[in-house]
């Protein structure tokens, strides 16, 4: 008999410490350097102007916006004086949302590891990164709405009347704030319905699919105790064995749950219990006592409060519907929005499924994992209901008010963590694990293709829609980056499944299979979660700290006007800056004072300024460069592009500052001598242009990106809108780059070409993996004049010509100029 005192179990961290950790990590990612990249001209400067007007600036033509976000941005601007400070309220609100995701997962009974993983998911979503790094979206309203739902649900679950009343009062205050930030529809109706759907799962539950080593409470048991002797296997195979019955996921303590019911536990299993020995790993495997049916009952306020929530949701929905029905073209503060005029004219262009598509891009690429958690939520039953109802409400409201941020970060993160826990759990049946993994990998693959096809939907998820042609995907490398993030997510899911403990019957008959089985049982229990955290960290950094700042350079005038100011202070450029047809609102923010701007209304006025021998600089629209370059060539005066970092605006001058280089993009495509390419050819189209050389990056391998290069010799200006088709083709189905595209990247449009110009056309294309068959492919060339007609091929005159050219006459004339092997 030992007189030593009994060993005390180490205290398990509750929701608040884990929430603090997740929020601190989010703050390290989102807040440092928030002002290093300029404000986006479309989307952010409107919010800045409203804050400036609230502080007394004489501004007009401002858009209406909800009160609470603008009030917080105004206070941030007043306290710091920095225009970039308008991003701080959104960054802080996003950090709190990340913390709430981790805290809610812990309060629902998730382990500390998977609670932090839920916070990592919440941080890695493009929705969170965009709202945290830019002054767009509605993070403040989402935070108020989420807090209202959590507080009201906690009031329903609280066993003490006084505590329930206090939580209900706090929830009512959060509802009022949410109404001033998001309107009645998403600020009141959504949290009321979400809170009314709260309900504890049956207390007699099991954690048959929860990974060993991740229960909240329990005593460590050695692996030898769990894996020694055949009796352990036989006992594990018996569903009624005591060991299998004791492997339950203990609910969190009421105090740690922050008021949520300690009986919130949902069955995380797909099937009967798996053998415990098969899931045991070397080290400590916690065993929890069977859950108790003695959880404290809810207070007397629970039933009437639930009735109040339902009645309030119906009343708010009725009021919102009445206001929306009678809403004209104006803005109604109670709704927090004005109707989308484009949708009002053409409501059929946005289907009911569009909100799910927007949600997928805002949660890129984790929507498949969220949907898997939605189908089998387990402990995340309440977030699953919350997410489903919220998505339906967002879909309905978007039919009137257009696309917007989907305010479901917290439930989506908890669902993703629950689905991942099920995916790597050894107690999940092998067939279910394989099916979930296949569905998740297929979803990641689909998102990777979507990211290459429409990168602006992900890279600028909350920016005003401008179309793919206005998104600088090539300059940012966004297709490759975003597709790489989706591929990394798929790889992380696959590795996590491989590194997880094997389920029952995982060992085969061969020696190699048994060794692999033993190796998987010895891997650390935290390894799958560590792989996923590394993947999420990479996404948060690549998207939030690299892609968004580089995109800001394209959509902000901070960099070109800062460089001009530095050259003007150094005396290399004059203090006056010409402005030619530039209406970007960033000019008032980052540009010179109004008395230092010289308006240049016409091209002749701009040309006259640049013809002068004295140094001169001006801002022009990117679309004006080709015409100005042609005028400079004809007039013989120098023209230099000093900064081309902005997508829509260029800084030009007639003199180069010391040590600077001309970055005129036209010089990349226009030459006096033909660039040398691998394959010569000669095809003339209607005496407008000749194709005299071409090459593809070789080898051409399926699944990789290749670049096409073509040398054109201009004979005379071509009509605008002309396009070139240059594809690899085998038969009728296997085609690489089948669609026509703009000539010379549309940098120097064909209507400005002069006879004798040599132009280098480049186009980067992704070779599909599955749609293309390996083998020799013909190189097919055509030139499109309109949607229904091609230019006629005048050289060669017959069906064959020099360099092996073969012509296919007809209404759409094409020429075969060579052959390439596709691997």
C-alpha cells in the first residue's frame, strides 16, 4: 500500500486560452505592415472618403454605407492620421473571429489540437485574409453577428438563471451592433435563427472516430496495455467490451465551455466502434470515462428565450422583407444596402447557386472539407445548422443586393476542423475515410482549375467585379500561385491521411504491409494536424502577405506617385505633374496638391508638353500609351515610362532620372529587327500581316505551363479586335490553346502598327492533364477578323508553301505550320 498522494491530472486548456493563442497568431499575420501597400482605388478609397467627410472634409458624391464600420474607421483615422488606419478595425475584427473559431471548437468538445486547427482554417480563408488586410467586406458586422449567436446560444445552455439573463442581455447588445453593421437580414435574422437552432446532442455519445490522443480528459495508458496479448484484439473487436465503451470523448467542463452546455457532444462515428488496439500509438493514449447523464439542466429561461428568438427572427425577417419589397433605388439603413441596379435590370444573370460559388472562392480551397463536415458534423452539429441556414440567407439576399462577403467564417472553420478530424481518425471505417479523401482531393483539383481559369474570383475575392481582363493575373503570377495553394491543400490532405493511425484490419498478409502498419501506429499522434497547420500557414502567408500587397501595387497609386515625389524632390523632374484623362481617386490621396497638377485634356496638349526640351512628367491611362507611342515615333521626341506598376495608370516623362531605366512595355513586343525563333515559316493574311517565325517551350508536357512565341511582320495597320489562333491539335478532341486571343498581349493594338514593324507575340498556356492525349500534334495557325470570319491566307497561294506550310481553305481558313510532340 502506497502512502504517496494520488497524481493529479494536468489541467486541460479551456476555450479562452486557445482563443487567445489563435487571435495572437492572426494578429501577427494581419496587422504588421498593414499600411505598407497602398489603398485600392476601387473599394478602399470610398471608405476613406467617408471617414474624411465625417471628420469635416468637404467631399461629395459619397456612397452610403452601414454606420458601425464607418464609425470605427473614422475613429482609427482620427487617432492616427494615417489613411491606412481604416484597415485596422477590419484586421482586429478578423483576429477576434479567428479566436472565436478556436474557442467555439473547444467549447463544443474538440481537443486543443483541433481547436487550434479550426482557428488556423479561419485565418487561412481568403475571406479572412482579405477582410483583415484591406478595408473591404464586413468583418465588423460578421463579428457582431457571430458574437450575438454565441451569446444567445450560451444563454440557452446556461443552467443558472442570472447567468442566462446576463448572456441574453449581452447578446441583445451584439444584435443591435450587428444591425447597424450588416442590416436586419444578416445582422439580426441570421444570428437569431442560428441561436434558436442551438441544442445539445444526446449526452450518451461516443467518440468512436476521434483520433486517439485528442480527448479533452482522461488518464494516459501505455501502449503495451492497449496492444499486448490477443485478448486485447478480441475485446476490441467486441462492441460491448469495456475498453471500447470507455473510449469516449469527454465533454468540456461547464466553466471552460464559456456557458455552453457540457453535454454538447455529437456522435462522430460513421459505423460501430473500431478496435482500440488498431488505433493505439506508442506513447500515451488517453482513455476517458464514460460520459455522464448528470449534466446540469438548462435554466428556466431556456424555453421562453427560445420562443423569443424564433419570434424575433420571424419579425425581423418580415420587416426586412417588407422594406426590401418597397425599396426603390435608394439606400435603406435598416437593410444596410441598396439594390444592385444591374440585377434589377437583369435578375436572371445571378442564380440561386451563385452564393455557394462565391462562398467557395472566399473559402478557397477548403469548401469541399467544409461540405464534408456539413454532411457528417458530429460535435459540429450546431455550426453545421448555422452554416446551412446562413448560406441560404446569403443566397436569398444576394439575388437583390449582389455578391458580398459570406459572414460564416466561424462555423465554416469548425466544420473544416471536424471533417479533418474524421478524415484522419482510425476509428472511422476505411471505406468512409477513402471516400472522404477522394471527394476532398477532387474538390481541390476542381478549385485548382478554377483558379487558373478565373484567378480574379479568388485573388480579388471581395474587390468590386472588374472582369478577368482587368485583373493583372500574369503580372502577379496569380494562376500559378492559387493553383499551387489548391494543390498544396490536396497534398496536405493526402499526407495527413497517410500519416494517420490505421483503422481496424489495416495490416495485410505480406511482410511489407505489416511493417507499414506498424510504422503508421508508431507515428506521433499530432503529425497529421501538424501537416495541415503547415499547409494553412503557407496559404495565409502566400495569400495575405504576398499576393494581396502585390495586388495593391496594381490597384493603388501609392508607388508611382511616391516615386515621382522622390524624383521631384531630387530635382530630376519638375514639381508640376501633368494629368491626362486620369480620374483615379488615389490621385487626391497620394498625388500632389491641386495647384501642382497640370490638366492635359487632349493628346495634342500632352504631346506638346513632352516635345519641350525641359523635363516634364505626366500621368496617363495605360490605354493611351499605344497612341502616344505612335505620336512620339512620328514626332521624334523621347518618351519614357518611369513606372508601370499600376494596372490602369502609367507615369511617363521625356527624360530619365539618373540611374533609372525605361519600363515601356511596348519595347518588349515591338522591334526593328525580327527576333530569332526556332521555326521559320511564311504565312500572310490579307496583306495585313505575315507570320515569319514561331516556337513553343519544349518539351510540351501535359499538366505543365508552356509559352508560345510568334514573330509577326506588319504590312499595314490591322482592324482593332483582331485575334490570333495558334494551337496544337491531334484529331478533333485533343487541342492545346484552342481559343483565339489578343495579339501581342494587347500591349500594342494592331490599329497602331506601321509597315515594317516586327512584333513578338507571346502567350502562356496550361497544357491540360486529362483532356490531351500524348503524341504528335499539328501546329495550327489562324487569324480572326470577326466572331464569324477569319482573315484570308494569301501566301502561300496554293495548298502548300515554304517551310512545309499546308493551308485548309474555307470560311475559316487555317494553316498547319509544323508538328510538335506532346508528352
